[in-house]
C-alpha cells in the first residue's frame, strides 16, 4: 500500500483545502483518506510522512494565526483510524518541528534547537536533547539508524572572553536514550597567508554500519571517509578526483543506497564509490540530482527535463522519461514500481520499462492539482 500526504491547489499554486492522508493500493485505487490538518502546504513549510509496521506517521508545521503550529499523528495503516495525535504551538519559530524519523518503536522529531524521542505506540515523550551539542542551524539534517542518530553541528571553542567557530562537527547519539556515542571535529580550512577565507563545505550520510562524510576544502583535495556508526572509528578514506573548489556557491551532497556512496565533486560531477572500501565505481558530470531507491538509481540531468533509471553499480542508463517538474523529491519505490510525485498526481512508473502504469490524483477536482508533501510505502 502507498500512503500519500497531500493537498489540492489551483493555479497559480493557490492552496485550497486541508492536507489529507490517503492510502492507495497497487492498482491506484484509494482505500481510505483522512483530513490531517486545516492548513495547506502553502503555509506548511515542513511536513513528512512515514509508514512502518502497520502504522502511518505524519507531521506538518505551518503558520496559523501568526503562530507556528506543528501537528503530529499516527493512523492505522489498514483502516485509516487515528491512533493518537498531539500539537506543538511553537513560539519562537525555532521551537517548531522541522523533521521526523521512525525507527523500531520510537519516533524522533527535531527542531532547530532540540531532538525529542517519542513512543511510536502512543506518542508519549521518552527523552529530549536540548541545546549543545545539538546546534544544527535553521533546518538541521538528522539521519536516524538502528545504531545511531547522526547530525552535524558547529565546532566551537569557548574561552573566557568569547566563543569562536573553528569548523564543523559530526555527532552520533544513542537512539535509545540520546546519550553521546561519539563526536568528530572537522577543523575548517585555513588559507595560506595573504589568501582570502573561503567556506568549508561538509555533508554526510548514515547507515546502520557506517557514517559517510564528504568534506570540501578550498584549494585542497576532496576528502571522503567512512566511520563506524557505533564508535566513530575510521573504516576507510579516499580522495575524490576533481579540481579544487572554484567558487563559494558550490554545496556538496552525500547519499547512500544499495551499498553505493554518491558524492558531488567540486567540478559539479557525481562520483559513486563502493561503501565497503571506498573503491571508485563510476563518475558522471551531467547529473544534477539523484536518488537511490531499492536496487536502482534515479537521476535528472543538467539542462534537461528528464527522469532516468540507472544501474547503481555501472551508472548505465536503463530508460529516461521527460518530465517538466521536479520529480525526484519525495519519490519512493518497491521492487517493481517507482512512485513519482508530480503536480497532476502520483505517477506509478514501471521499473522494467519506464512506462506509467497509473496516476493517482487524490482529492483534486476540476482543474486543481496536487501539492504532495510526502509519499511512503509500508513493507
């Protein structure tokens, strides 16, 4: 079953109606639907959906009557019956929920200032981590695995007179109690005397086994490494070929899927490495976005409106479709179908040939389109 968090919109992208959660079967037929919030994606600036072990979890944060309101709820995946819910009235804005993850019987929610763990069975608060070392900026990236909760923070040095930023840091917390497992400081790049300072760029991706890092320092080789998720011990490291960072507007990315680690290079290409030993697999300088799903890789290309399926190990294209809107964000898949969120509905694309099997249009009517905030499959 596919679960969809969405609202309908009318041109030019005007909200109309609340966010809905819907269940859709493998033939595109709607099994059930439930209203989730009264505010639409136009004012819901953070939202996500995750189905796991027969339960559908969702959250949305939006501006309601000049206050930042976050709603969190769980539903029975078969019937759509609400199991529990709660709301967070966030003042100031930095207390609003911006992310969610489900792991085992726990639900994790985070804001720019704290990380909280709840019981996935009843929504009760289990523990909360506030303040340092959870310093991650306005939209923190947090990855939750069975082994660790991983996030980046600022590397700060405090003296009697002031606190100084000296680089980035990678943090891993115990998922059961929020205790610190390990922390790795990454000192920022120090330019030679007489050279202007340029920002260090840093990204990471996490699995149960390892945390993979991608560090770009201006004028230096791009460093990629794998660290043990449980203790932070380095498993392997390598340098990714490519010219040094040429401008301050380049931001790296790090993505892991199906035992392949994908990193952006400083010359805007994509390099894929084997997660076991960092061995080079392939490189493509035309890819603009990518997302690994199951045993396939999905990409879009620079200056092209396409959506392509690649072999993750070889990087060879298997098929491409032409799409006008951003199709990668929020896509999900099972073994036979990749589900692509688009303005005219969720496209069920067959993985063997790239052809659309069906389109789910949700609760739209007339000329209205879908604003999709989340897709999830329950395995």
